[in-house]
């Protein structure tokens, strides 16, 4: 497996070199940069290109660039600014050999109190119109420059599961437009057969990137959380098996969002979060016999 860690939470305020040193020490193969570091609106392009290349100095790669912009807005100027951010990111990524995919979503971001409510502040058709207009620009530029786009279906958004995201992907039918598959969002809306979803996307050659995040609860009523890997409803054995059998060779990125655990148990230490996530991944992806052997050893220690 090629394991990546998204530089979120405490890593966001650290210098890029310190982030790379930390994740290399834990044993990750790649870093996923967010707009906290890859800020196309504020930093010179040359600096951003060097940021994408930086992990190579530590024996790693940049696995993805998280450029998530909410396209569902009634504000024309805001929509154009958000489109410009993605377009600039595409152009910047294209200056690197073998550019990493850009992680996108559609909107509206339900956690943002200023985001419009579809059906009240903006119609469903108007929301889709914004999304399609933005994605048409992104796909055209990405095809011209050889950059992959990975759309993530996110709870509460227009594209929030396999079926809604499938409509967007098939509308453009571009080899450059695919998905960032995050199983947590599908299970939140009741699609718990992650193996089926993976095989559907893989058959269409659409998996550009993968996130490792668990989920518990349901998006209906927004009564849910993203717990530690293995504590939620994602069937990780089926997940890893399906990716292996369908030939996925890209990066799998930890998106750590167990916020309460991070604050109260890990003391806000991002390297501790990266370390415990690495251990969870190895245990969850191990063959059943290995997991049972490890569990038996643990029980023996408790008995002793």
C-alpha cells in the first residue's frame, strides 16, 4: 500500500519541511497538502511548485492537492473567485512532472452557516447549473494540461454518494475527471457495500485517489461523527480487498477527523494522530489470520 496523510489539524500551522519530517518519521509514503499550505490565492506559483516537490527530499511524494471549493452559491463574484482558485491550482500542478490529482467537491458545505440551503436559498437546478459550469471549465483546462481531477462525494452536498457523483462524472466522460473515493460519506447515506462502490468506479476507471476515514451515525439529521478507523460502519476488510482486486495502485490518504479524540487524548499532537492511524491501517488491512493472531496475543498479555 502507498499510504498518505493529509496535512490537516495541527499540521496546518507547521512549516512544510516540519510536516514532511514528521510524516516521513512515522513511515508515510506521501503528503496531502490542503489550501493551508497550497494557498494559490496568496502564494507565488514558484513557491507552490516547490511545495509539491518538497516531499521528495524526504523520500515521499505529494499524493494529492485538496482544493475543495463550494460551487453552490447565488453570488456570481464569489462563484468566479472559487472557480479561479481551482483553475490556478490546475495550472500550478501542471508544472510538476506526474502532477498529483486535485481533490474537489461540489457544495453546498453544510457546516458553513453562510452556505445556501438548496430548495430555500437556491433551487436544485440552479445549484447543478453552477456545478456543471465550474466543472466544464475545470475539465477543459485539466485535459489541456494533463492534470487529474478527483471529485469527492460529501455528506449534505449535491454530489454526496455514488449515484449523485456518478451523474457528474458521466456528464463529462473525461479520462481526467474521476473520484476521490471516501467510504465514510457513502455509509452515512446508507450505502454500506463499499466493495460494490469500489468495483463500480474501478470498472469505469474513475478512481483517481482514495481517502481513509470511518463514519458512525447517519447524515439524516446530521447525527454522525468520523471516529477512529475501525470504530465506524466502514467494512475495511471488504474495502482493502476490493481495491486490491481491482488493481488500484494510487495513494490512500488518512483524513483524520476524530476531533474529540485528537484534542482530549492526543493533546492536539498531529504526529500522534498520524502514528495511531498508521497502526490502525496495518491492522485493518491485514489478512484475517494475522488479525486473529494479533488479537490472541493481546488477550494473552491481558491474562498474564
